[in-house]
């Protein structure tokens, strides 16, 4: 089983606990970094398949676009705990709404973001 490497952006401790609970018992989901600044996140994202970031409302945070500009194969999972919603954000550009915010939904969103990245990489090899 391929490991999915995850970097965390700075986020409220309640969201961090949710994310950590979502990946804790998942052997394929591996935390590779946690950043307290945008610069540190940009650096740790180069070792990640997926970055998890917080958002407010229905729009992804500006850092999501900056991450995808720098790392086009990266998946970004954006979560609004207060609003109970989230997005899987990819360079495609396409955003997929998350139906629920729970540890299980976060783990599934991380896998979706990483799996789609693998699919696109393999499609590029066949062109």
C-alpha cells in the first residue's frame, strides 16, 4: 500500500484534533509536516501529496492556489469546521464538496486528493 504524505497548515486546535483523529488509525496516511507560517508550509508541501488547511465559508483560502501554483500535483483539502463543510481542491481546476466533516470524512478526502493525483500522473504518461 502506497503511503499518502500529509502536511498541515496552521489551523485552530479543534480542526487539528479532527485531522489527527482522521489519520491516526490509517496506516496509509502519514503526517510529514505541520507549519505555523505560510513560508514553512510552502517548504513542507514539497514533501507532501496532500496539504490540509482551514477555510472560512465556501471559498478555499488563498494559500490553496499558491500551493497549487508551486506544486501542481498536490491535493489540498480545505475544511471549515464552523460551517461543517470542506473542499478537495486540485489544479484541474475542480473542487469537490465534502458532504460531512468528521475524522472519517477527512481521511476519505485526503485519499481522494492523493488518488486523483496518481490518476492524473498516470494519464500524463499515456499521452
